[in-house]
């Protein structure tokens, strides 16, 4: 599960980089590509955050 989320996160970053540098689109297509990459990053980041290891016990030991 986490590996799929990391892959989705990397795809979101690659899409954002492509939209920012290499894509020769304008107007609504550019905005749409950036919105899609942002949504992918938010979904993957939220999933990774929700599936992280519980670190509460480690913090209390310090």
C-alpha cells in the first residue's frame, strides 16, 4: 500500500515538473494539468501521512 502511495506521489511530482517546465500548453489546459498534479500530491501525501508508523511511544521515551 505504501509503495503504491509513494509511486503516486512521485507521479504527482513528475506531472507538476512537466507542467511547469516542459508542457507547451496554455490557458485552461495548463491550469487543469497543475490542478490534477496538485490533487494527486494531496491524495498521496494524505495517504502516506495516515499510514505512517505510530511515533507517539518513541516521543514519550525521550
